[in-house]
């Protein structure tokens, strides 16, 4: 065990890690706007709302949720205008929140006990909506399930809530399955410049599970429209009918949607019977390192699935960075790990314990060893593989790239990745929650991405990566935990990094001193911060809603 201790220190010096229990402590919401205390200067050109979502309530009555992702969704808004910032927050008025509040106990099953891991379950996304996760059944009835003699209502999982970004109030509940035959959708849609949005969702039928590529048109026919006109562009059957892969997002280039089928498998039979026997759903999800990762390419215009399949070693990926086409290749950049065990890391008990008693070696391993590190990687897929394409040689024509792609059979290409970082990223624990200048550079050649370094169970640094030379800039301050960095371009931007980075920074060691951080995206220097006199738990994803 001494040698494995040394190995861990390669990534993380764990001495003096503060307790981050407060990061998973419940808070009250503040639906009326609160003034913030500004240090430095918030650029006057920033005009709009920085909207974020994450769990905010971890116990109901005297019962505690088991899993970080179970916390009831808390929506946050930082409204920025003329160098001033106000803050408000509101619990999402979901059925489960209402039921829990009414009964003063956990009445609705959430993820840690009986639903499937989806770290995006509480994420705020482009639709400012809550996606709930697909349950492995096509039976849309609300069912009762029991655990330890208590009744729970199992909610549907294809529901989005429409939210007013101004008041954070829930205005409408939208059900994907009323429009197309899917049992849910990811919280990471992609949008084309014309506003057409793509997403993915599973469907479960007697024939087994399928992965569906969904297209939602860019415009409304009537003001009340939600998902009208949504279509399934392509349906890909799961190789193993009863064990589809778990996926959290997908990649998109100008002409292709790329589905990455990773070896994290959901055992539908185990999950369904687990409900009957009261076993945790996480028993039904497993990482199978014997399986390869498969990239499936779907043409956006025709809906055709490419006959060429691209294979890679087993990897797990939650978030893609960007994807674009160049010189007959499709370049996919993603945050990935060689290990799929990450899903077990975020038990609230793990988070609460991590700061105390690290001397206990067993707990040490439980919290840190299971935390697989995630790093940015590039795969390069040759697009025009035909009868004349040679076997057994590297088809990657990109100069200075270590990635390989080798044709190994008629419709099979095996790919290895190129690291999009230097050795120096290891000391920051890898990089997650990647963001780019999305509106201008998504699906195009680009130079910069931003993310959080993860030396801890939550982000503790902000990182800017320059792909020219793979150099990085880092923002960090002891005891501060920054969340996903969002890029906002400046009004007359000429360069890719002309703009600011917004991040909400958590201060678990000081009471009520959370702040919105504004960095100059070019220099990565702090411009200003707006401190909020409330505690905010660590959240997941955000978006910037510019005021017209």
C-alpha cells in the first residue's frame, strides 16, 4: 500500500486538504435579489444573467440524501449590468421538491438509492430546463415502489421544466416522450448557428435498447411551442440489447453527430429487478474494461449512420470539448479517463468525510483512490475510408499529432489519442467541466479551452489551455473552490480569447462569502469579484444569458 500511496501523490498532495463538508450543506433559497459587495472592477460591458444550477438541499425533515446528485435543484442567477451585480436563487418547483416538502421526508426516489447515475440530473442547460434521467422502462405510468416498508413515488424521467430566467420560476413542464419516442434526453444539447438543436436520448422497447439522435427545429410555430417538430434523426440499436452504454453527452461537428459508446454498461434487468428487491441501482451499472470504446458517426443532413466504426481502448468520458472537420478528418477533443469508476465518487458521506481523519488509510483510499483522473485528449477519425484505404498504417494526416488511426478491417478503424496537455496538468489533478468560446468556435478549428483542475472531489483551480504548444494558465487561491468557467466574449472581440471568464467560487472555510469571479480570459488575471452574503453549495453547469 506504500507504493500506491506514492502513486497517488503523483496527482495530488492530499496533506492539508480542507474539509469540504459545507459544500454539501443545505441552504435556503433567496428569491428576492440581493446586492453584492464588489472588489476590483466588473467590466461595464457585461450585460446579462449568469445562470447556474446544482443541488441545494441535502436533507428533508431529518432524512438525508445519500448522493451528491440527489440534492434538490437550486437555481442561481447573477445579474450583471453596468459594473454592478445582484444575486437571487430559487429551488426548482419540481414535483419531487413539492412532495418532499409536503411530507417533510424524502418521498420521491432520487439517484443515490434507486435511480441511475447522471451527474447532469440537476444541470441548467441551454433550454434552462431540468432534464430528468431515463428509467429503463417504456411504461409511462407513475408507479409506487417500496423500500424498507416506506412507499416512494417513482417519477417519470423524460421531463424538462421550463424556467423563467428573470424570476427563476418554473413556468411549464415538458415531456420529451409526448413528442418523440424517447425515455429522456441528455442535459448537453448542441446548437447549430441557425438555432437547430441536437440531443440524444434512449428508447426501450421489446426489441431492446436504442440510442436516438434527436433534432429540434430552431423556431417556434406558436408562442406556446416547446418541443413541437422534434424528430429522431437516427436510431442506433445497442449491441447488447439489455445492456446499453451510459452516456452523458455527445460530440458534434459541422456535418456529424458523434455518439461515443463507452464501456460503462447499464444492466436493465438488474436495474428493474433491483427496484423490486430494494437493491441500489448503482449495482446495475458497471464498468467493463474488456470492451472497446466505439465512435458512431451520424450525418446531420441525411441521418445516415456511417458504416465505418472507429474503436479505441476502453475510456470513460462525460464532457466533450469540441469537434471539427479538417482535411478529410474529424477531430474530437474530450475530457476522458481510462477508468469508469468515477460514478461512485460522489456519495455525500465521501464528501463530508474527506477533510476529517485522513489518517485512516482505508477512508483515504475510499475517497481518493476511486477518483480516477480525467484529462483532455484528441482523437482523429479519417472520414473517407473506402475500398482503396490501406490497412495497417496510420491514416492521421495532421502534422505534429501523436494520435493514430489504423484501418484494421473492412469497416473498422482503431484509434489512439493525443494528449491535449503537458506533464504540468498532472499536478492539478486533471481537467473537467471544459468550456470554449462556443458561439464562435464550436465545430471549428480553435485554440483555447477552459476548465477546472480537480485535485479534490470538486474543482480547486481554473485552467486555460492554449493548444498552440499546450501551455496553460492557472488561477488558484487556497481554500477557494471555483466552479465551471463560462466564457463571455467582449462586444467587439477580434480574437478567440477576447472576453471574460465567469465562475462561482465557493468558500467553505468562511461563512457567507461565496463570490462571482470575473477573469480576463486573455491574461487569466482577476478583474473583479462580487461577493454574496449567503452560502451556496457547489454546483454543476451554468450558462450566460445576454440581455439584448
